[in-house]
C-alpha cells in the first residue's frame, strides 16, 4: 500500500505530463489534493490528460510547452501561478532517449537535441519555477535524472552526459536555495515500463529480458513507483532531504 499525502491547497507543476512518469505523477498529486498544471509538447495528449483529471473532480490545467524554448517555459509557469495563485511543487520530468551510437560516430545534432530537452529544459523549468518560489519563500522541486546520471554505459555517452548534467544543476541549485526555504532534489529512475521504453524495445534499441535481468529486483519499474518517489520528496516526510540524486532503479546502481 502506498503512503497517502495531503497536498490540499497546494499547486504542482509537471513537465512531460501527458504520459509515462509525468502523467503518473500528475494523477498522484491530484489524488492527494493538489491543483495540477500539466505541461507537454503533445497538445492533444496533454489536454486529454487534464480533462481526465477534471472529469474526476480534480483541479487541472493543460499547458502546451516545448521545454527547449525558454520563453514557452516561462509563460506556462507564469500561467500556472496566475491560474492557481502560487507554485508549491514542481516535477521537471520532460526528457527523451536517443538511439545508441558509437561515441566516435554520433552526430552533433543528436547531442544537441538530447541536451536541449533533457538538460536545458530542466534548467529553464527550474529557473522559472524558482522565480516564483523564492518570492514565496517556500517550495519543492524534483528534477528527473536517470540511472544514466550516476553511471555510464557504452553507446549512451550523449544521453548520459545530459542526465549527469541534471544532477549538477540539482545539487548546485539545492545548496543555493536551501537557506531560502526551497528544497531541490532529483530522482534517478532505472528502466521503467513507460511508452518511451516500450518504443525503445520495439525498435530493437533495448532488450526487455536483459533490462529486467540487469535490475536486481528482476523486473522493470512502473511509472506509479516513480510518482511515489516524487511525492515523497515533495512531502514533509522529506523535509531534511536536500540535493539528493535518489536512485529509484530496482538496485541497478547498488551493484
């Protein structure tokens, strides 16, 4: 049984919120009483996700946003605050995977694309969330890194460098803002059963059996399990947790 949280009267902002870990987090925040702003580049999917929440009686706002465009990020964060009056929690989840490549052969376009979304997108989101949170003197932010932010794997240099960068952003900003009442942490998911991972398996970029075997727990993680880690980091139960890159990976990085 998952723990329960009471986020009534609080506001959560989530990027990459139309599917996978972002959608699971949005649902979990809403179920716990928070008003939820869902931001995603997929317009149809994010509107459908928000509608499902409002139809269930929750407060939800759909926001179309490409996190590689800082102006769009600033606008959707501002709209969240304008709509709900404040910003208490943020989960900067938007990210992509790219096909594996030999480090000597990978094109600069792939490097730039994965960093624009996975790293600069988190930077821009956190920047504009902090503009509001520092005025409040409170708030929690969770950035989505990866087990790829903690280890390296052959063929994944560009992706892993983007996720290592998220941890650097997280720890530095966490130290800067802890004295101001704002807690910043990161989660580092292992291989999670999401649409992105399913797509990788379908394309032959990932072997499911091997991925399951590589995680000591012997299975893929679920999006709901990642959401529970995010909610805990945003809850009073984690009030003394600052600047952590939390592995949520079935034991992968403990090996």
